[in-house]
C-alpha cells in the first residue's frame, strides 16, 4: 500500500496553518493608527471576544451532552465505537477555533486596513485581503488536518490493513467529527447572524432614519455593536459555517468512497489497498489548500491604480478563477494517478474518466451559480434596476419587487442544480455527485479569503468614520466594501450549490447505511410522502424564527438607542458619551437566546422522524427539507442582495422615468426599507439554509446504523406488485424482497436470512443464497441437510 | 344494477341550479337604490363584463387548440377516446359559466345590499348572503350536473354493463372535463387576481397615501376599477377556482374508485354492478348541495340585532358548521348504504368503516385548517398583535414581522396535513385520501356562499361611499366586510388542505395509470430527485410572475391616476369627472397579458418532464411542486391576511408600549405598507397555488396513458438489489421485476410477458405465469411445448 498520500493530506493541512501563522504575524505587525483608532478597535475586539466566550460557554454544555449521548449510542451498535464522542468534540473544537482565528485576525486587520488606506488603495487591499486569507487558509488547514489526521489515527486502530468492515467503522466515527463541526457551525451562523443584523438594523433605524446621522457615527450608541456584529456574524459565523461545509463535503465523498468496489463486487484493486476513492477527496482538499495559497499571489493591484472598484474586482477574480482553474487541472492528474480505471458503487459501474467528468460538472455548476447570483444581485443589471424602478411608487412596491426578484432567482439556479445532479450522476453515479461537490469546495481557502475580506473592509470604514479620519480614507474602504458585497453574493450562490450536492451525497450515504437491503425512498408511500411535507416545512419555520429574532432584537436595540438619545445629556453634540456596552449586551443576549430553538429543531426533527417513522420516511423528510431549504436559501440570499444594491445605487443617483433621485429622496427611503428587510434574509436565515440541510443529513447519517438495526425487517418488506411469475429451474435466483412459493405456499425469505446472519453464516449485504431440494448453499458454503431444514422452517408464510 | 342513484346525481345538480335561479330572481327584485347608486353599479357591472368578454376571447383560442391536441392524442391511445376533446370543452364552458353566474349576481347584489343597509343590518346580510348563495349553489350545481350527467352519457356509450376497461375509458374521458374546468380556473384566478390587486394597490397608493382621500372616494379615477376587481377576482375568479377544485376532487376519487376491486382482485360485488366506489363521491357531492341549501336557512340575524360583527359571524358559522355536521351524518349513512363491507385497491384491503373514518379525518383536517388559519389572521390574536407591535419601528420591521408570521404559519397546517395524509391512508388506503378530500369539499356550495358574500359587502360599501350615502350605511356594510375577511381567510385554509389531498389523490391515480407495473416514485434515483427540485421551484417562479404582474400593473395605475389628478381640472374639488374607463382598461390589459406565462408554465412543465424524463421523474416533479405549492400557498395567504388585519386594527386604535395609535399615525403608515405587500400574496399568487398543484396533477393524469405506452419497458426495469436468493422448488413464484436464472444465466422475464400480452394470451396487470420444465402455464392455461419454447427464448439476458 502506498501510504505516502495518506500522510501527505494532514501535511498539506499543516502547510495551510503555517501560512496562516506567518500571515497573521505579518498583519499584526502593520501599523494600527492613532490612539482613537486603537481605542475603537479595542472596543470592537473586546465586544467580539465577549460574544464568542458567552457563546462557547453555552455550546460547551451542548457539546458535552451530545458527546455523551453519541458515545452511549455507539456502544449499542457494533458498526460504531464510543470514540465517535471524542471525534465529535474535536470537530466542535476545531470549528470554534476556525471561527476564533477569523475573528482574531479580522479585529486586527480592520484598523490596520484603515491605517493602510492612508497610504494607498493597493496597501489597504493587501492588508484586508491578507486578513481574509489568514482566515481562509486557517479554516481549510484545520479541516484538512483534522479530517486527514483523524482518519490516519482511526484507520490505525480499526482497520490497519484497510479491510472493509473496519473502514466502515473508521468512517462512521469520522462522521462524528463532521457532526461536531456542522453543529457548531449552525449555532455560530445563526447566533452570529442574529447578532450582526440586530445591531445593524437597530443602528440604522434610529441613527440613519430617525436621527439623521450617518452610518458608523460615534454618537450612535449601537455603532460598536454593529461593528462587532460584522466580526461575529460575517467573519466568525461564516468561518465556522464554511469549516463545517468543507468537512461535510469531503466526508460525504469518503463515506460513499468506502462502499466503492471493483467491477464484480470484489475488493477494489489500486495502489492504496482499495482505499483510493476514500483518499481522493482528501487529497483534492489538500491540494486545494496549496493552490489557494498560490492564488493569493494573484490578488494585487498596482500602487498607481486609481480608486476604482473594477481594479479590485479584477484582482480578486484573478485570484479566484486562477486557483479554480489550477484546481481543475490538478484534479485531472490526481484522479488519473489515484483512481483505478473502473469501479462499482451499489451495482453501478463508473470509470476514472467519469469521475473527472463529475468534477468538471461540479466546477461548471459552481461557476454558473456564481454568475447567476451575481446577475441577480449586481448593480446596473435588470433585477436590481427593476427594484429601483419600483421604489418610485413607495415602500410596498419596493418590497413586492424584491420578493418577486428573489423568487424568480430560483429558476435558473434550480435548473443548473438539477442538471448538475443529473450530470454528475450520469458521469460517475452517486460517487460522482459527491466528488462534484468536493471539487467545487476544493478552493474553499480562496473563496473564504475573498468572502472575509469584505467585512474587514466594512469594519475599516466604520473605524475611519468613528475616528473622524479624512473622507478619502472612507472612500477607499468603501471601494473595498462594495467589491466585498458582490463577492459575498456570488460566494453565497456557490455555497448553496455545494451544500445541495453535499446533502444529496450525504443522503445517498444515509440510504446505504440505514436501508442496506432496500435502497428506495418511495414517496408513493403515505408515510414517506407525509414526511416529505414535514421536511419541506422545516426551512420555513427555521427562517421564521431567525428573521423574527432579528426583528425583535432590532426593536430592543432601537428602544435602547432612543432611550440613550433621550437621557444622556449632550450625546448628539458629541460631548456626552454613549453607553456602547449596553447595546453590545442586547445583541449578545438576544442572539444567544434566539439561536437555541432553530438549532434544536434542526437537530431533533430528523431524530423524531427517523426513530418514529423509520429510515424511509426520514429519507423523504430529508428530501423535502433539502429541496425547500435550497429554494428558500436562494430566494432569501438573492432578494436580500438585490435590495441591498438597489439601495446602494441611490448613493450615486439613479434615473427613474427621466428624473434623477439621490439619497434622502422618497424612492431612496423606500429602498432603505427593502434593504432592511433584506438584511436578515441575506445574512441570517438565507445562509443558514446551507448548514440546515447538511446538518440534518449528517444527523441522519449518524443515527443510520441504529435505524438500520431497528427497522431491518420492516425495510425489507416488499411492496405489493401485480404481475407474478413462477419459474422452476435448476437455478432460480430471486431477490430477498420476493416471496417464494414452497409447497404451494407463498413465503418470505427474510427471517431465514436474518437467522443466517445472526449465526454468522452471512454478513453484510452481499449474500448469495441458494436452496436446492432442501439443501441451502450460502455464499458458496453448503449446509448439511439437518442444518438446512432448520433454516428452511424459518421461511415465513406471507400474510 | 341499481341505477336510481346514478340518475339522482345530476338531478341533485339540477336542484342546486333551480335554487340558484329562484334566488337570483329574488335578488334582482330587490330595490337598487337611487340614480347615483344605479349609475355606479352599472359602471361596475359593465367593467366586469368587459373584462370577462376580453378574457373569454383569449381563452377561446386556448380551449380550441388544447381540445384539438387532446382529441388527436386520444386517437393514438386505445385507453382514451376523441370525445375527451368535447368533455374538455364542456368543462371549460361550465367553469366560465360558474364565474359568470357569480359575477352577474354579485354586480346586482352589491348595490342592493347598500340599499338594504338603509333598512337594517339583517336585511343587508340577507341580500349579500343570498347573492353569495346564488353563486355557491350555482357552482356546485353546475359541477354535479356536469360530472354526473357526463358520466351517465359516457358510461352509456363506453361501458353500458359497467365492465372495467370501458369504465377506465369513461373516467379517462371524464378527466378532460376536469382539465377544462381547472385550466379555465387557473386563468380566471390569476387574471382576476392580477386585475383586482393592481386596481386595489394602485388606487390605495395614490388615493389614500398620496392624495389623502378615503377609500372608494369617487374623485379617485381608479375606484371603479377597484370595485370591478372585487367582482372579477374575488367573485368570478374564485367561482371558477372552486368549480375546478370541486370537480377535480370528485374526479380523483372516481379515478381511484374505478380501480377498486373485491378482496381477491375479482370484480367488486355490490348493488351497483361494482361501481359503488365511483358512485360514492358523486352522491356525496350531490347530497352536499341539498345540505348546503338547508344550511342557508340558518344564516339569519334578528332585525333587532345591533351593528355587531359577532352576530353576523355567528350566523355564518351556524350555516357553515350546520351544513358540515349534516354532511358528516349523511356520509355515514351513504357509505353504509352504497359501499360493500370490504374492498381492495392496489393490493391493500380496506373496509366500509375505514372509508367513514377517512371522511372523518378529512373533515377534521378541514376544520383544524380553518381554525389555525383564523388564528393566524384574526385581529387580537398573537400573530396579528406581533405585526402591530413591529409596525412601531417602521415599514421594514412590519414587513419582517409579517413574513415571519407567514412562514411560521406553515408549521401547524403542515403537521395537520401530514397527519391527514397518514390518517386517511391508514383508514382506507389511497381511496381514503381521495374520499377525505371529497368529504371536505362536499359543502362547497355553503363555503362559497360565505366566501362570495364578502366581496359583495365590500362592493356595497364602495357604492355607498361613492354615492355619498349617510355614514351609518357604510358602517353596516363595514361590519359585513370585516366578517367577510375572516371567513375568506379561513376558507383559504380549507381550500389549500383540500387541494393538497386532491393533488395527492390525483398523484396516486396518475401513478396507477402511467406506471401500472412499477408503482414507485423513488427519489433515490438521480433523475427523480432532479425533477423533485425542479417541481419545487415552479411555485416560486409562478408566485414571482404573479406578484410582479401586480406590482407593475399597480405602478401603471398609479401613474395614470397621478396624470389624471394633474391634468383634469377640478377633479379634486369634485367638479371635474375622472376618466374611470382608462383605469379599467389598464387593469384589464395588464391582467390578460400577464396571466399567460404563469398559466403556460403550469400546463407545459409537466408535459416536458413527463415526455422527456418519463413518468417516474414526473411523479417526483409533482411531489416537489405539491409540497412547495402548499407551503407557499399557506405562507402567502396567512402573511397577507395577517398584514391586512394588522392594518385594520389601527382603525379602532391599537396600544403599543402603553401608547395609543390610530389611523394616519406613523405605525399605521407602516401597516399600510404591509397590507399592500400582502394584497398580491393573499389574493393573487397565494390562492393560485391550489389550482397550480391540482392542474399540474390533472395534466399529468391526462397524459398518463401516453406515458405508459412510451415508457412501458423502462418502467419495469428493476433497480439493482444486493441480496439474491435462489430457490428451486416445484412452484416458485417470483415477481416480474425479478431476474431469474435459467441454465446459469440471469434473465429478465419482461420481454416474455410483453410478447404474451401482445399475442392476447395475457391482459391487464394480473398475470400468473409459471414455467415448469420448459412448459409455460399462463393464468391457468397450459401452452404446448413448442409454443412455450418460442416464448422462453424471449427471456432476455440481464446486462
């Protein structure tokens, strides 16, 4: 066995982390500006840390309880192991660390970006993007190190020679890592999302709308909370989110890879002891780290460049597309080197070239999703222009316009996604669906760097404003911020597509584990169909809770700010000092309180459906939740993005029916309403949909072995069919779902097979059973007449 | 055969129509008020007729083209008949007539209600409710007469002795009737919905918000269009809608009823030649008419009653619950009298008592849905109060609050619905699901009377305002209008539940016809799953088109009204006459133009999926569309209803944080924004979801025989399974999806069965085939050795 590649995976993770460390210290060494700037950035950093600590405290209880439950459940199931609890804790800790790294660097980079903007746009971009890159590579480094390292350790204990049942156990325990990562991600995303938008909406409603002071004005008591929010939501929340996604995607491919066999169901022959399909996604992720680092070198603009969004956008595009194209090329060679020429998964054969095709499908889907999302949310394009036009007739038509655009924007992405499912499946079966997602996610390091740089620039602008720096500083940070908004939007399109494919891969993995002998999710059955409805409803109730939490917390914020304006003497003149900490406390408390219920729904509902209605109904539930979650995610992200940019368009003035309108005009006010409604859509509930659908699939996958035990017999009861054929011949092969006629009586072979399994005469799923004149042959072994008789009696009469 | 019941069905339809005629002439005889009132009501009636005529002209082309296509397709398929084209046209004409009757009586009853309000609230209720009842009984009378009469005629030609294949054809042709009804319903609902809301929103935005004149002020040029809208949307549109729903529900039950057999698959033995399961839903519908008429007698308030909503609400509740309870009792006796003790559908046995249980489940689901919907939209309850509170902080939080309530409101209804699916299936299998819906819809006459009385009262108020009648008249009509809003909301909850159950019954019928030998919709397959996503997207794009159409048409309306205010001298002083007809024309044109695309999507998308991807993928598509359609329907209806009543609450004043707010306050303005956004939600796209999901199912059912022909072989290819059992014995029975091993080679029996069918040796689905030492026995008939050999050669080698 060629072990080098297995060790290379965590090593590449370490490379990512080394890069992170290096660049982190570089950022720290940059000048942090004057005392006022330092003071403000300290407020922000402290507020953010206070939130993270409070969040971790609550999540600590959650992690311990779930770990105990997991460990206990695992001891009841021979396919699992108590160490899944450890694996879960590591996943949770790594996920929290990913968020922490991001937040730490972001709260350093923000003030240094503002300071750098004094020199030039190029320098400001360099600092802010490097901050983003620290986070991006930190997240992907941790993910690859965690997965790759844990895999090596578990394999050493459970499956030193790579045998199938040990490998199944290895992967099952590894699922705990992903569960830990994804559940922390959910809470971080929802909690952070509520925090940031409550502060943002609250600050805007009183500050901009009522008091008429600019954004980030230091007189506004909610302004520090607003800037803290950018860090805990858009940085720490997103970091944990993408960490979870990344891990889930790679894991889903590994789960399916573990099932891949040679053409006739025999063990796969390759240079990695049959483990190449498991190895591939990890190696792709690792190489993705290296290529993301390479990609960061492309993100540069010349010192002499003017203050233009185009130059910045171009630099980021270079980095993004550059690392993506490099990844595509690398995948081609990796697949050729690692995989054997042909493989089989669940009876469907596929080739190495098919896998390359599937990765290509994944990259094309990702690229198309980004482009479509950008179209729907970019300034100057038809969707945003239509919202601007509808702002002319007031708040209501602006809202109607945005909602309509959001709903419309599901059309193309869903067609692309459906095509992607169909295409990647056609290329390489279920493994193709999973590897397509893994290919898309390979450049997560780069993606995240680009995503995270936006909030850093946003914060830099806030600090510039609050420190009363000259307006040209703000102008430069605004350019960075504007580009950050566009990349954030297209990043969301990318993320939801990969989440959908990952969920489907996890779904396939779940079906394989939970229903080994009956791999169907038949929505023609009443319970499965009912579960499909219930699953579809979950994203609605989740969104409802998330956006209402923002609305209510924002209202509390508004009232607090109004109170301070009323009661603190001299606050509007700048002589009285606002109580920033009161507002920070409101956001912190509200977000932690309100993240519980949506989180609980996500984790508990699959458990209820699975244990009460069984694995097939749970399959229906997952399908319903995935479809509805993807739709709601796209709808909310794009509506929010379009509203945001419709509002931003007024800053430079827009023409409606031949008249020009600017800030403070009536149409602009209407557009602010849309933007405010869009805030929780695009930054709280919309992006949570990704995690929601993946986390529910992972929860299902974790409980799958238990469900398989509980519902074994039920799952293999055949559906009634109408045409019956009876054939007598020397060798009649039927499948286990078939009833057979013995002595004119119709019988079911299920109980017989169970007994054979229990007695150790048959294991796993590949069983060849033959009964010939009262003699049983099982997987080639012939039983004695007496023994055979004992088992044949178990053929149960059909009802 | 007891034919009396068969003739009783259309006879009961005639009773409904006679009632309609009688009451129509009563309404016409009521005094129509002074000249000004007559003038205004003539404007409204003419505007409404103009719209209907323009709409019919367009739909005329559509009907002719589709009829030709249907007729042509039917000739290619022996299970159908060209007369389906006629059946389709009759359905379309009946549906249009249903809308016409409603509109005709509504435009008479409106002004007469205003006049009656001069006398007393009791009289005004009597006139407006009688108007509603004319429409309700007219619709249900037409439906029962059409279905019952057509069934008798078709049965006479195709299946005089009630044999199964002839009956299949009868029902297939009858499906055309439902297709005609439902497709006209879709256009009427969408077109009418766009019309009414474009006018309403447009009139409000300029009139109430900009010019500060009250609703229905005669100086507002859009006010006539607004009142016309109430008639074409809320009356004619809803009439056609419920006509379609009602027919689809009864038909779905008949389709499944046609498949019901005795316990061992033999023809059912009952007193109706085995047709009792087909007869039952028609009889229930017919008896529902009689009991709805009885129910109308309960709707009375005393002349001495004060002007209170409670009294009116109580009277309507009496009528509604009265006829529903009577129907439940009647169903009990009807089922006992008509059905045999036990039956079988697709291998699942169920009993007469099970059917009664299923109807009970349906009625409970309907009642619960009404109650839940009322809770979410009624004044003074938590949801509406939360929106009011969120109006205090502005437009945006009001919108966020309403959206959150709408999303939350899917939770309980979906659980009830899922329980209903599970429960009715558990009671009586698929037939149970269908009959549950039929039971719910039995009192459509009454439901519709209650629904239609609202817009009549609304119109009456408008006429009172425009004719400058004393304010106490308006006060009385406002009471009626307020009750009408509540009943409309709970009626929508009822309608979406019945639509969901009906769609599922149609879905089951579709699966039976399109995939007779492989009744599974397995979302574990990539193409089915991809189709599930695409199906889920349809309600989003449909809603987007519908609400955007309203937004754009409203904008055109706003601009026209602004122009008139600007250019017509003396218009604001009441000396210049507004050009009402210009506004009517804008609404008419916009609605007709914008209803095309959503309608086309609904009809064409199932065709594309079905013919390109096959019946199983179409099944996935339908499931996705149904789940997402039900969710979007509930979300939009309830959000819209809650916003509406939040706004209405300000009329009497609301308390927020200890302060009282009234009309014209800032929070009230925010609530007007919510109401305006909610208008297209609750009256255009929300209610269209019902028709959308049913129409797509019906389209699929109509093409099902063609799909079955095209995809016959594909559908019966078995999925690969892992456990294989081979048993050799004297009598081995396997099903056709099984591969068999002959001489050590694995073979598929499908081609052999096809050949036997083609040669007339086997028909239908119940085939018993036995191959014993080279001799074939088919359904008891033994073939010669030579003949057997010929067929056995057809056992095809498995790939």
